[in-house]
C-alpha cells in the first residue's frame, strides 16, 4: 500500500505529549460530525491523531470511526507542517463520506495563520478561569 494516498507511519501522532500540545495551543473547530484540533509544526508533512473515546461506543464503532478518519486524511492531506487531531462524534459513523469530506476540509482550513489559534469569540477565553477562592 503506497502511493499518494498512503497513511505513512511518519504521519501518525502517537505521543501523549504531542496530543497535549495540540489540545493546549492549537485551534479547536467544532463540526456536526467531528471536532478538529489544528496546530502548526515544523515537520515536512502533515500528521494525524484520532481520539476515539469510549463515549463513541463499543470497540467496533471506535475502530470504524478511526478507519473513516484515516481515509479522510489520506484523500485530503493538508499542507505540510500541520498536526491535526480529530475527535469523531457518533454521527460520523453513519454520515455519507461526501459529508465527512466537506466538513473535514472546512474544519482544517478554519484556522489562523499556520494553525495558530484564532482569537476567542465574544470576549471569552477557551481556557477555564482559575478559581479565586474568594
């Protein structure tokens, strides 16, 4: 399995520290079928991580969601130097592939320059505030 649509080992995000960095400093974009975190990196290729938790359903559903997300990534590889983490929603399992493709492209492109986080909307920060204890 090679060619332009392969999902090579160098394109996998595996380390917990990478996931944490992307969650903390990447842009977070919600869609109906998935949530996508995008973070700029210095790597010469895009990388993908998938966070399919038990909330999604049994293992067979989580594995199917991961297969569908990997297929999306293979067919719509973003620019080099982007780390992407996809959190699939249950609706992703039954959605037509064309819908997945459209939402994935929109969510990956909806970022600041080079994957920088966008400014918070409505003056609210995306990070929880520290409790003042007062």
